[in-house]
C-alpha cells in the first residue's frame, strides 16, 4: 500500500530579515540559521539536521524575450541570496518559440545561452518548443549542450525510448539540493491538438492525460521503493492553464504526492490549490514575472513532510504580481542592477549572472540591429495596421497579412483566374500589436519577423463554397449561452453576412438559445457570388490550414500543399510590391444591421 506525503502550505513571515541574514552569512562564511526559515543556509545543529530548505524559482512562457533576461537574472540572484547554493531555477515550458527578433533570427541561441547563465537546467516541454517539429526540438532545443533536462511525462513511453521521436524528453529529473531529493515532473497540455499541427500532434503522441501522468510518476517517486526512484519532495511543471491542476473530479485531480505545481500556457498570473491542498502557481509570461517558493522539507522519502512557503524577495525592489508568491520583475534591470540585494556583500560588484546575461543580450541586440534594420516596405501616412479591430470587423493587420498570403499562393500556382483565392490569418500567428512598431512609416525586417515569429509556412488548400462558409462560421462560438467572436483576418476581396440559426440578425454578445449556430450568407469573392458547390483556394499559414486555433473546418478541404516559404516572407514580398500601403476598403465580414 502506497503512503502519501503530507504537504503543508503557508506564507512565510519575516522574509526580508532572512534575506539579509543570508547575505551576511555568505559574506563572512558564518553558518547562520533563520528562525523563520529553518535550513535556508546549510547547518548541522542538534535536532535541526533533518529539516532543510530548498528554494524553487520558476518562470513560464518566456518565449525568447531576451530583452527581459537581465531582470530575470537579477531575480534568480535575489533568490540565491535568500538561500545561497540551494536554489533550483525552472521553467514551465515555452522557454523559446514565438520569440522577438533578437532571439528568433539566431534560432533562439541567445535565449538558450541565457538559460545556461541563469543556471536553469529543468524545464517542462511546452507546445512552442515544437514549433519547427519534433526533429528540430531534438536537434536544436534539446541538444545536451544546452544543459536543460526537458520533461514531459504524458508523451507516450515509446516516443521517449531510445530511438523514439522525442528521445531527449524524460518523465522527471531529481535534483539533490541541501541534502534533499527534489523531483521535478513535467507534462504538456492535453489540448495540444488545438495549438499544434496534426503532424506535431502525431509525433509528440500524448499517451495519457497530463494529470494522470503526473500522478503516476509522483506516486512511484513516493512509494518507498528506491529501485524506481524516490524523492523527498515533488514539484510538477505543467504546461497548461492552472485550472488543469485544480481539478476536483476523480481522474482529474492531482494527488497528495505532489507538493507544488507551476503551470503555464495561458500567460496569466494565477494562484490556486490542488484538490489535495498543494499550491498551484502560474507566473505570467515573457519574463515579466517569477514565482519563488521555499520547500521546507523534514524527513525523507514517503515519510517526508513538505511545507511550501512563499519567498519575499524583499528590499522593496520587487512587487507582488497580484498573486501570492509571484513577483513583478519590472525595474530589476538597468539602473537597479547594482543594488545591494544581489551585489556580493562588501564587494560592491554586480552578481556575475547579471553581468553574463547583460552581455548576451547586448551581443544579440547588436547583431539584430545590423541584420534587422533593412527596410522592406512602407505604409501610408496615418495608416494603422494593428491588432485592435473596429467593432464587429477584423483588424486591418489581419486583413493585410491575409492579402499577402493570398498573393503568395496566386503567384506560386498561377491561381485566381478560374478558381478564386481567399487569404486568411489568425490572431495567434501575429505576435506584436502592430506592424509599424515605431510609427515611422518604414517597415523593417525586424518588425515583420517580430510580428510573424512562428515557424509557419505559406500553404494552400482547396475548399468548396460550403466548406468555406463552415470556416467563416467557426469565428462565432457559444460560451454560456452568449455568442463570442474571434475574428479571422480575411483577404480584402471577400464579403459576406452572417445570421444566427438562419433567423434574424445577431449582435455579438447577445444571449440566445441558438447563439452557437451561425450561418454565413451572401458570400462573395471578387464581387462574384459563391455557391456551395463552387471551388475556392484558401491561402494562409500552415498551422491554420491544418485546423489550428480550433478552425477544424479547414481539414475538410482537399489538396493541401505547403510552399517552401515562411509566412512572414510572404508579407515582406507583398510590401515590396505595394509601397505606401493603406487600409483596404470595403471592410470584409459585413455585419447585418
């Protein structure tokens, strides 16, 4: 019979005082124990040797934002000053992928170099680590030279075996810190199919649910059997929204052998609990936040007791990020980097991790300026190609990108003379708020690549008129009896109207029994009415045309083909042929009034 550990969780008073004690102890090499944080500094006093503290500092969804790397380095150094030598930096996934230009143009080498500088050696595998496919993940991201143990327990066992598709992924890893064995177990969102192409979903092959996989591993690590691994504490790194870890239903709940859960994927700041009482913490995104917790561990193995306490990074330099134990890192870079909380006590020097991280960013930024400053197009004065749409219509940016994808397919296949071509773009494939980031009217390589930073190709698929209407109707979905709309970018040669349930016009946000059923009517392409049996070529990025972002109606089409051209290059080419581009009119997707 398996025995579960008893997990405790609570706030930790007096943390700022503990930090200063730890800094002083480091400077003078005097072992000191804080009464409010037993074992924060290794010691061997009578009756205390069985209780030790291990600090975990977690980020999630960093997405290659190396411009914030210095602040993260400073926060990791603050955590180390709190508990010198006993900190484990971790990531809950999406460390890379969809990255800003400074990291993306060098295939995220600057981000991976920063992770090495920080000492980050443990990460859950996120969906964006797979953006370029499983083979690329194995070769580029999971290269052992990067020094990161990538974790995903719900990948099928055959895929993690030697010779399997994801042979560099493990269920868990154990770090021995301050005399305690802390296991980190990783898992990936069960909804991978909604955020990855079918090819990636097939190759990743999630063999079980994330919660089931974490419980399976945590139970084995807590059963008293040293032959299958044994841990004194278990931390789950789950690349899924915090709600996935908070499930209460049988089969959906994490059990008592999980002591702390870091989640990600939704880019939110959240705090909750598992059904068994362990903290569930989601620490935002893009390097803007960090979670820092102490595991105060008494005893060993299945008899260990783990008290999870939030760490106050103290000194008034970091603020709570609207969730206990999660800290806003704004202000930790630049002018604040030399402050005493992370300087070597008495030495007056910035922590080496901060200096190394700063140097990595400066080198990457200089290279990015040289390569990315080339102007590839211009926009008309006062034109705004941003993601903020007018009420009831898609954004001008989405339409522009859709026009560019359409143009690329027409040129590649000489299409459009007999069969009309429609372009599409999805909001998730556009990573910045606007195309002309600095408003100077000139569009550079960097601005395009920062906005279109994912590794998608230009693709095309043949649809019938009926299938095209089904795609357009999937922009409207029912949530709690109300109609919610998530607009696609649709090329400017398209117009249509929509009604609810074939009846009266529908206003977005209106509550109605048939709100989930929207019909597309009066569909026209290049001014020509499209019947249900007519053929249409859909042009977009490879992710969307394979049913990404839950636009599954695209999969009903035929003759799917990818071009050997990135979806961002299509926009570069389009801008080059259309100088001083302005907002297209009329706007598509006409709303019935």
